[in-house]
C-alpha cells in the first residue's frame, strides 16, 4: 500500500490544527500522528523565535537607557570625561609656552586627578550592570576597559600642563612681551603641515607655531625670531612673530 500521508512540514500551524480536528483518526492514524508531530515541532519553533525577539527587545532596552535612568556615578563619570576632552582641545588652537614653574609643581595635581577618574571608571563598571554589559558585549568594548585609564592619563596631562595654565593666564593681568627666541623647523602634522618649534628657555616650556608654506620657506632651518605676545606667571601666549 502506498503511503499517501501529506507532507505536514509544509503546513502552517492553523492548517495543522484544522487537520487534527477533522482527520478520521481510526481510518488514518498515521496522518493524525504525523500532523500532531508537525504541530508540536511548529509550536516549539515559534516559542524559540518569540524568545529570541524578547531577548533582542531586552538587549535593545539596555542599549537605550535614558540619561535620567543611569546611575549617578555613571553620569558623573561621563560628564567629567566629556568636560575633560573639551578643555584639552583649547590648547590645540593656542600658541602658549607654559611656565616651567607651573609644570614643576603640578605633578601631585595630575596624579590626583588621573587616579580619581580611573577609580571612577572602574567603580562604574562594577556598580552599573547596564554599562558593564554594553562594554563587554564585543572586543572593542573589552578593549576600552584597560584603554580608558590610558586616555584619562593622556587627557589629564594636557589638562594640567596646558589647559589650566592657559585659562589662568587669560583671566589675570598680562604684560606685553617682545622677545627674541630660538627656533628650528620640524616636520608637519595633518592639522599643521608647516611648523617651527620655539625652543624652551629657562623660564618657559617649548611650543609649536603653525605657519603658511610661504612663511616657512622664508625662514632658515634654525635661528631666532622675535616673539610678540602676553606674559604672566603661568606662561607666554604668542600673538605673532617676526624675523
């Protein structure tokens, strides 16, 4: 006898339920059992799909936690980090020679600030489960765990040695200065293709000046230029230079 049992794997859940409700179990027991088995498999597959969707929704909800719902310590850490990044950008657009009296006496301030931010970072990872899950979900996040302390160290160094003295310099009384200083040409960078280094003195740290190609071509490889700017106990802000 040929087996004429339909391929119930191709049926939908609704169609299988209809078959089970209407098939003659006494006459076609093999069809009834096959339909029952196919229905059970379909329902199990649906259950797994629904669970996967629910897991995705939970994961998505974790990824979109509102700012107001984040832990206070996490918000403090992110605000501190963003503020730090914004302040270290300022010296990039200023030609400022920091006073050596400042850099020689701010080591404790640098380490205190750096260690505070690093401690705050690891406290956030330990206390904020949502942040921890987001950080550890892929290799880039895992790399951020040891990477962020290095970013904090670099940012704090620029903040303490450049941003703070430059800010203090801008709010106190300043003396005009017209002073000859040594320089040498150096390789350019992407944001400053034509540069010279104003060499450090006994009083000030070195700095770099961005020039046009025409200005750079007029200068020898090294020599002296006259610096015009403003001076304070925190450093010297260069306005312009002349040969």
